[in-house]
C-alpha cells in the first residue's frame, strides 16, 4: 500500500548572507495511513523545521531547497505538496492537512473569542455558519471540552484547555494528516497523559494519521506506532516503537534509550558530547564525533538509510553488509 | 442535558455577563477618577509655575500704559493704579489665598477664571472659547488624520516588510519623523506658499472676507487650513507609520499568526483579524500618548501660520505675564488632551478583552 505521505530527499535550511545552511538534509520518510509516527530528536536537530516544511509554513530566513512530498488520499486524489500554488494549498490545509503548532500556549489570538477562531476557517472552507458551529462543538466534545467554552477568550482558559482547543480546531474538518509539533511540551505530566490519550482516541475515531514531533521519548512510547529518530538534520533510525525501545540499532538510538531512567536502580547513561548545530555538521556520518563505535569510513562517507529487516531502517555503516562480513 | 441543567447553564451565563458589565463599569469609574485627579494636579502646577516666571505683570502693564499715553506718572499715582489692578485681578491677597480663590471661582463660579490682561475687560473664559475652535479644529483633525493614514500605511509596510518599497518607506518616515515640526511648517510656507504659490500660507482665511456661511468663505477657510494641518500631519503621521510598522512586525512573529496561516485562512483574513487587529491595540494607546505630546507643536504652527488659536493667544499672554490667560490656556489644553486620552482609554476594553480584567 502506498504511503499517505511520501517525503523524498527533503532538504531545508536557513538563508544566510551568502550561503544557505542546511538544517534538514535529504530526509526520506513514509507516513503510512492510519499510523501515529513519532519523530524524536534533541533540540535543534531539525524536527520542527521538518514539520514546518511538511506544512509549507517555512518563513524567511527558512528556505526549502529541494525534495518532494506526495500526499495520497484514500479517495485517490494525489497532491504534490511542494508544487501546489498558495490558493490550492489553502484549500488543502485544515481539510486534509492540519497542524498543531509548537508553543500552543500562544497559538490562539488573545483578542478573538474561541468561537471565531474555530469557525472562521471552517466558514472560509465553504461551510455555513451553523454547520461550522456544529462541527466546532463536536470537535470540542472529542477533547472533553464543554461547548460553552466557545464564548471564552484564550486568557480565560488554562494551558491544558488551550491545547485541547487547538487540537479540537485541528481535527474539526476531519483531516487525513495531522502534524503535531511538541504538543505536550508546556504541560504537566498528568495533563500531558490525558491529552495524548485523547489524541489516540481521535485517531481511532476519525481514522486520521498523526505525525508527532517531540523530544520526549516518553510521549513516543505512550502514543506512537513507529518512531523516526532524527540526529543533526537526518534520520538515523526508523522502526516500530517496540523495535527501537527493545533493540535499537543505531548507536545514537542506543544512547537515547540508555538515557531514559528506568526502574530497578539502573544508572542513567547519557551520551557524551553535544549535538552539532547546523553551522558545523561534521562530514561523513554526522554522529561520528560522539559515536562509541566509530570506524574510518564514518568520517568520510555519509551512511544511507537502509532496511535492516522487521521494518527497521538504520543509517549506520556498522550495519552495511560489507562491514558486517568483515567483523 | 436535562432541562434543569440547561436552565442552570443559562443562569450562570447571565451571571457571567453581569459580572463582565460590572467590571467594565468599575474600570470606567476608576479611569474617570484618575482623569479628575490629573486635571486638578495640572491646574495646580500651572497656577504656581507661571508665578515663578520673572517679571511683574503690573510693571509691564504700566509700562505699556505709559507708552500708549506718552507720559510718565508719578510714584503715588502708580501705587494707586497698581493697587487698583491687583484688586481687579485678585492679586492683592497672599498666594495660598489666591490659589484657593482661583479654584473656588473656577469650579463653583462656572469657570470664572477672572478677566484677561490681554484684552481687559474681556473674561478669560470668553477669550479662550473664542480662540479654541481654531486649535481644536487644526489639532484634532490633523492628529486623527495622521493616525488613520499612519496606521494604514504602517500596517501595509509592516506586512510587506521584505519588499524594497517598504524599506524605502521606512527611511523616508524616519527622516520625516525626526524633522522638527516648525522646519516642516517653514518649508511648506516658503515653497508651497510663497515660491510656488499653490496654497495660502498665512492667516485663517482670505483678508477681504468676513466669517459667514458662504461657499467663498468656507473654501477660503479650508484652503488656508491645508498647510498648517499638513505640517502637523507629516511629522506625526511619520511617527505613527513607524510605530505601527514595528507593531505589525512583532505581531507577525507571534505563534497565533503561524497557526492562522496553518488553518488555511486567506491572507486578507490573516492580515485583518489576526495581525492588524492585534497590532491596533498598542497603536490606540500610542494615539493617547501622542495627543499630549504634540499639542505644543500645534501652538508653534499657529504662530507660524498666524492663526488666531490658543497658541498665539498664549504667546501674547506670555508677553504681558497675563497669569489668568496663561492658566486658562493651559487648563483648556490639558482638559482637551485628557478628554481625548480618556476617550481612547475607555475605547480600549472594546478592543482588548484582557484589559477588562486587568486594568
């Protein structure tokens, strides 16, 4: 079955005075219909740039350099997201493709009532006022909010409620794909857990596909079906949640899993060093400066993301056939 | 929902509305208290500060009288005259008594601010009322027009911040904003008024006309008003443009703007409901602040364009140390500025729901 969203060779960067600094390099990623795919990585690894690029919300100095993104809907329609003119893109947004932004605390306009902010888009997408209102109420009920919240202003709501309003707004047109960028970061763990449960329930109810961007392995473990581990603008490993948590392949994933506190008095092992910033990504494998298993070719050659069986993909020279046979 | 629960929800909604109305009322009341206090403080400061200006009005008055009559009086006669005038102007008592009398007459005596020296025995109140329409007309109209034009222009160049035309507009506005208003006025008088002779550049209306409701008089009045208003508008408008541009740019970086675009709203809706509406709130406050800061510029313009407004009256009164008139001009200017500020402040809760709670 073809993927709902097929990303190929996506490269995006920051426009400087003279040159463009690559932030996300040659990302290939398939998002399957109906799944929740988590993208994890440290701060500054390019996950938010990836999310903004998918939504085509990059703002100068961010620039999209190359790549393609194909959205294949169940009804057979196919869209090349990067070639779409603005007007068509506007039609696609919210109806097919929604976005739950990072910093949801400030994502609602403080001077407009919730009702206006939920319905204005629906009305612009061709719904009548009554229908828009009815859908907004239904969406609020999906996230366990009362309809009378529609009369409130954002500052009258708590952080968790605001986040729920945003989720409700994002699902009100039953989009095929929801891109959620750090949606629980500003919330306490209890609220975080509830919201993730609600999101999973929404996926089951609407049959939506969710791409969730986070730095929190706990979030991924709780909600995602598959995980893409990002490091320094590239995907290091892609696999099922169980696969990556039980037997991570890429040394970076191993480091990430090793740094999660566990029961039983295990010592938490952090990764030595710091993630490189886009201005000084190392040549070859970008992880080689911190990798405990570094070999010569890591310094010279960029590893490709290759299938390793069981639906796991890793971009690491250690798992390339000729290296494995030498060992 | 049961009927009972529904009724309860309705009742609580009504209660919420009542609470909101009460809060708005309290805000207005508090704001009005501040208004009265400021007015009183301003009158008091004006009363004492003018009496610190060196020069006794009586000596100036006698000097003028002597020049007009062409003869010197002897000391005894002078003493008698001064005593007489002091009594007329209420200056024969100690300063604190004068202050109390002044306040008492002003508040209880129906704005009785005493006679003017400038045009004795005309009441200061009448003098100010006669001159005020000129100042209010020029000032209010030019500030409001400057605000409307500046806000629109600033929003536009902020929205199109990366275009070349926007950058040029910023340079031009910055240059205009730092130019003193009298230089702009002088430039307009010299070039537009005298060198090119496009518009009249002096006086309130053509010399041969009398104030009456005829088309000839009104059109003369309006053409004479263009240059003074333009001087004020150019400088203030440039400031408003730059202010609004900065506000727009900071709003454009807000998360809710990204979200609005992600929702698939049309650029016009994003501009109107999310960017402009939010940037407008501080811009309205800026109007209130600028109103106070630019009235003195209008006074200078009146003098330069020979308009019979409060500015020219003030300059005349200054020459005679006419305390009554100076105080009256200050009193009415402050009254006008504070009233405009009050209106703006009371309008804010309509624009910004957050002010209703926190103010």
